[in-house]
C-alpha cells in the first residue's frame, strides 16, 4: 500500500485526540510517524527517526514512537530507555502483536488508537503526570 493511501484512510484528528488524551494521564510522550519510503528494516529506520525527532531528549526518557511503513507493510514501536526499564520485551511483543492483528482488519485509525491507549496505560502506570514538563513533543502525526 502506498503511504498516501494509508494516510488518506486515517482520521488524523481522532488519532491526535487519542494521543492527547493518553498523554494527559502521564508525563510520557507518544508520537506517530508514517514513512513514505519502503524500508526493509522498519525497526532500524524507526530507531534512527526516534533520535532525529529528539525523542531521546524527554525529561524522563519516556517517549514512544509508533513508526509505520505502509509501502512494505511493516511497523516498529520504539520506546526510550526509561520505558524499557519498566516494561521489558514481553510488553513490546504484546503491543506489536495486537497492532499487527488490528491493522489486518483494515481500520487503521482504530488500530492506532487502540495502540495509543495501550501504550498510554503503560506510561500512566509508571510515569504519572508532572505539571512542570507539560507536552514535550507535538502530538501531530508525522508524514
């Protein structure tokens, strides 16, 4: 699938609202990136983009990037070091499996909102809101 077709099927306003709602319950940050390129290794490119977007610079190292490459039907979920200390690999495997199954259903907005809620709950359980940090990263979808 071409990225513009994927993006056209997304309800970005609903997705941005879901990100904002999840972030109200935590000091963690969630971003969504939709790549226009075909990548053979989505995780490697997601990690690179994570750094380029300054996501390693959050106050508590608790940012998550949902990276999608529709051209190759791949995705990756990257979390900063503060999150990995709390959840381990099993959590990421569970999130990935649920996202994969949801994307196969074809409602991309619902799939991503479900994932945002799931990672938002994890963030909220380990990283309560901190008033002085505010929203460290924009909630807009990057594409």
